[in-house]
């Protein structure tokens, strides 16, 4: 009865029916559900905007330069996480740590900029209750911000794990970095849709 | 791929690891089974209180009436708010905490890995997490009765603006977000397991129909639940941060202007909700169909009629179910042109549903049928689910739906599908797989009492609803005698209520039988039903890791009565 099997044996094993490891397939399926989540919000945005009598222009209502800065920050972080993956692939520990730390710092930078943006709006007495535009703006960017926080937790966790020999040399480590990278790219892509939809259009 | 060729991990599991925080899909499946049966009982109890009010409005509830606080039930007579809360919670508990966890969490978890020959789920710890988010979510949902203002009162559909004004809704939304997370974890796990962890030789077209049903169901859960999660977040924002996603402009509530900005769309919620909730109906129905297919193939001792037709129909249902949602909204004020589109898609989706039922009925033809308990449930499923399906057609046509939509006919139709359809099949599944779970058989006599009592009283509850609905009796009403047009059919309400209480009584033999047979039931061999599928090719109950050796699959799932063989079944694992 106490016979147990090691699930990690299956997760890292790409010799599966689909040729993809369980973990990677799981991340992709998770992203599929995330796409449905954000697609619903974008659909709500379109519907609310279509029926609304007045809809402010992003340039008037929001801080476009700060958001542009944030776009640059996020896209850079996508590059750095790919570099981190490449270094992990080459078993270059210090290189991995450098690029992963850069990714985490950039994502923290994104949140700091976002905090300034929110802070400015709150100082003007603007909140989610102000209008439907601000409601959808705060909800979508807020939910995206939570996803950024999740990404920081995962990426920071991987950074910490890389300092420990058992984790760094674990056969699944590379797969974990890849999964984190897939997720991080997704978070990035959501912002790339959010930015024009809320700020520019 | 085999689990037994490495030596580590052989420590004795503690009680907590074995029964509470277990990562074994079989233990988690049974945890789901018992929990969801309890939730079904709770949801049934709430309905029992409502049924008293519907049959005998204004009279004190017997026995329990005085146990409730005076603001809910003054002098033991149910108040309108309490009735609304019970209605909302009955629907929510039955759908999200009862039938779905039972159909997917319990049967899927236990049977799917066994049927495809996997040692466990792809992500065992995630599987455990799925259960341990489901249970707190369910407890949170129930605890909302104790909150100030009581539980949610806006129906399980939670239509705004009512849901945003009514008390109790915040807890409902929070628990829904938790429950959705749980089912997402489960869905990802099921899909990865089915795609990646099949035993050698188990090609997709050798999977039993039950596995296909779980697979399609998991796709629906994966893609349909996130929209409700997003919609719930928006409603939560409306309630907590006073946004106006669903609140129209210049709304006046009880003489006071609504505090939010307005400018939102109440209809948006309905669209988002039904975009989930229609696929959800198929989540409720597909796994039971899979169970019925397993039982029928096993007890007719012949291959299923149209295995591929069944599978393709399930896939077609899965795809189409994302395109029919607005047939719940024909009278909501949405554009009639849109209504025509959804009328057409609704008629189209009925084709694969009928194909499935037809295949199952044709499977009986020419079989040497064994009339055992599981088969009785499967045979009861066919006509009763058929009534449920056919009564749905007038609701899918805009013209007839306008008359029927706000009547008891809708409730009768839905319950015929989900109760006499899904729940009957799920109960049959319990009798069918019980020998696998515990190595023992459930008692036959008690089982037959349960079977006849349950099917008869279920029909007694829901058939009157169809009659009442056709006569025009309005649904959702706290006091059905308050309106003149409901009075001529009030007698049917009494019939329905008495049948409901009978249904409750007839569950007692089932509960006793279940727990008694766990320890004292007649012992059964590994394959008591002489079935062909893989779950019967391992010990009962299967040990951790399921199969002693990774099984190899040589043929399709339903090789019964193959000419020239000594036995009338040919297991998927038997080479010769």
C-alpha cells in the first residue's frame, strides 16, 4: 500500500503521447483559460464603450507617457527572461541569475510606475466609481497588476531556487524557467493589448 | 513510465497524508464523492423548506420552523427574503457544489486515470489543491447564511441590478471565484492526464466513452469558467467599489438615486453569465452520459452502437455549447435578430444530443441484457433524460419561449435534465463502481428500494411542474396563491411537495447502504461485472500507483461477445 511513485518523473519526461512534458502542457492550458479571462474583460470593454454616450480619450484621461514607459519596461523584461532561459539552458548559473534579477527588477519598476499613475489619479479624486471608463481602466489594469505580482513571485522564487544546488541541478529546473517564461510573455502580451485599448484609442 | 522500477519513496504514510491531504487520485475522488453527496443533501434540504412554502403558503414549517431566527421565519412561517435566499442557494449549491464536483471531481478523478491506465493524475498535488479549494469555497458559500443580511437572494443566476442591491451577494461572488479556481485546477489536470498519461497502446480511439466525456467536459470547464470569473470580478467591483458595470444610468432604488455613476449594462452580465452557464449544462450532462454508456455496454454484453458517433457528438456538443447561450435570454430585451441566430444554433445542438441518446438506445438492440442495479439506473436515464431533452425544444424556439419562459415549465425541463438525467446516472455510477472503490458490493434489496423510490418520486416532483407551467403558473414566486392565474394548478404544487419529501425518505436506504457496504458488503472479485475496460484490470481497491505493471492496451474498449472466444468479454489488456 505504501508503494508510491514519483510524479516528477512524469512531469519532466517529454516521452509522452503529445511529445510535450506534462508541466509545459499544463502551463499552456492555464494560459488558454487566462486568455478567456482577459478576452471577457476586453469584450466587456467593447460592449460598455459601444453603448456609452461619452467615452473619454485616453490622452485626456490618463497619463500616456508613463504608460509608454511601462510598455518599454515590460517588453524589455520579456527579452531579459528569454536571456535568463538561454543562460539556464547553457547551465550558466551567474548569467541566469543576472538576467532573472533584471527581469524581477523591471517588473518591480513597472509596478512602481503604475503606483505613481494610480496615486496621481487618486489625488485628483478619481476612482473606479467615477465613470464606466475609469471602472474598466482600474479593473483591467488592477487585474493585470495582480498577474504581474504573481509573475514576480514565480520569477523571484526561481531566482532564489537557483542559489540552491539541489534546485539548480534538478532535472525539472529548466522546464520551470520555461513555464515561468511562457506565463511572463502572456502577461506582457495582455499589457500590449491593454495599452492601446485604454490609453491610445 | 512504470512506477515500480525505482526504490525511493517507500515510507509509511501518516493518517493525514493518507486520508486528508492525500495526493492519490482515488482518495481525492472519494473525498469529492462524499463531500458532493453531502452538498447535494444540503441543497435538497433547502429545497425541502421552499417546497413547504410553495404547497402550503403562509403555514408554519413543521418541525423546523421555530428553529430559524424570527427575522427569517416569524412564527415558523417563511419570510420572502428567506425564500429568495433559499432559492438562490439551492441552485448554486446543487450546480456548483453538488453535481459538477460529483460528475467531474469524484467520478472523473477516480475512474479516468484507471481507465486510461495511468498511475495517477498528471499533477497529484494540484489535484489535492483542487479539492482543498473546493471545500473551503463550499463552506464559505454555506456560511453566507450566517452573515448579516443573510445569503445571496438573487437566484443562482445573480442578475443585476437586483444582485448588486441585495445583501449577501458579496460572499456569493467570493466563493464563486474560489470554486472557479478549484475547477480550473481540476480541468487542467484532467486534460494533461488524458493527453499525456495514457498507457501504451491506449490510443484516443481506444478510450472508453466515459474518458471522452470527461475530456470534453474539462475543455468546457477550462474555457467557460474564466468568463464567469471575470464577470464575477466586475460584479464584485460594482458591489465593493461602487463601479457601474452593470448599473444603468439614473437608477432609483426605494426612492433614492443609486450612488454609482451609472452608464453600465445589466444585460452584459446575462451574456457573460450564460456564456458560462450554458456550457455548464453540458458539464452537468456529458459525464453522466459517459457513465450510462459504460454501464450499457457492460450489461448488454455487446459493443456500443456507434462508438465514434457518440464521441463525435460529444465533441460537437462541446463546440456548439459556446454558441447557444443567449437562448436563455430571449425575453430579456435583447435584439430579436440575435434571438433568431441563437434559435438556429440551439436547434443545431439538439442534433448531437439526440444522436447520443439514439446510440445509447440502439445499443440495447440485440443485447442479452443483465438487469442489475447499475443497468436499472442506466435504463431509467434514457426515457427520463429524453423527457428533459425534448421538453427543452419549445424553450429553444423564440415563439414558444415567450409564453413558457417565466413559468414552472422551465424548472420542470431543467430538473428533468439534471435530476432524472444526471443524478440518476451518477447514482447508477455509484452502484457500478462501488466494487472498485471498496472491493465490496452494495446491497441489492436496499438498492432496488432506492431505485424505485427515487425514480418514482423524482417523476412525481417534476412532471407536475411541466403541467403547471403549461397552464401558465409563474415561477420564482414566494407565494403561488397570491396571483389568481396560479390558483387552478395549486394542487400540483402539493403533489410535487409530497413527492419531494418521499424522495428524501428514499435516500435513507442509499445512505445506509453506502456506509454499511463499505465495511460489511459482500466481497467481490477484481472484475465483478466482467467488464473490458482498464479500471477492472487492477485490484479493488487499487493500491497507490494503481497498476502493478504499466498495462498495455491491445484493443478498443467494448469487445463484448466476440465470436469464437470462451468468455463473452475481451479485456483491453488481454493480448489473446
